[in-house]
C-alpha cells in the first residue's frame, strides 16, 4: 500500500473541481494513495472517503509524481 502524509493542509487540493472531504485536513494526516498523477494523487482517508490532493508538499517525496523536463 502506498501512503502519503500531508505537510501543508492549507494548499492541499489540486483544483476547484476536486470533491472536498467536507472537513479540514490536518497537518501530517495520512492518506492511502489510489492513483498517482502528475502533480496530484487520488487518495482515500481512513474513513474510506476519496478525493484528489496535491503531491507538491507531501511525505515521502517518493510518493509524488512530478514532471521533470531536462533541456540539453
């Protein structure tokens, strides 16, 4: 199971279209990762509710999927 911990609960959602959990997300709250996307992760909380959260400021960084562009 891949999991992530939120380090910045104030800027946690990916966009306005994302269904919100209906509660405040806490600092260092953990989520089960359902699917990794560039910049966002589809996740599930401990009550089974799903949403899409930013992967920009999470722990561990290995669970973020960021786009890298190398220009030579």
